């Protein structure tokens, strides 16, 4: 099964690499195929640049650049429209300091079925087509 991980980016530069690394660790432990969809919601920091650097190292990443800030909900819906996985999980991609360094690793110890049931989400979004969206693909 393929898991689509959708995350929005707005002032997310300092979180993206760790979010990707921790999430990827869990997906690898679960032996799941995956795709990440990073949606730049008009972030004024270097979030887009960081996402593109990660994309250069992993062909399972899509980067979507919105032409301006449309808000978190629209950005998530745009990312879900790009999802091709059997399941999708969306997140703001922020690492919470109070969770501690092993928070994501403990998630990986859960059973595959339990993890999947928590990750079930709508993979197709409702709403406007196109309009200010650019999908950046690697190679």
C-alpha cells in the first residue's frame, strides 16, 4: 500500500527536514511505499527551497507552489488533490518540542494496521480546479 503524506509550508523552513526524516523513519519501519506532497502556501521564508532540496534526494516527493497564501485549508485540499496513495495523511509538518526526540520513533512501533487506521483520510479533495497552483516535479 502507498501512503501519501501531505504537509503545508508557511514559515516551515526550520521544521521540514526533521519532519521528513522522522516521518520517513516510521514509513520505512512499516515497510510502506510513500509519497510526500509539500505545499508551499506562499511562505515568505525559505520553505520552498528546503523542500526542493529534499526533493532532489528523494523522487517520491512532489512540491506544489501556490502563487500566494490561500490559507491552510485550501493548501491541504490542494495537496490532497495531488495525492495518489491508497491512504493520505495531512500534517502541518511542525515538530513539537514537548514530544521529545523519540516521539515519532514510538509511533513506528505501533502495528501497521493500527497506524493505517489512524492515517485514513480522504484522498480526493473537493473545490476549485487549478488557479494559482504549480506542481514542481523532479528530473
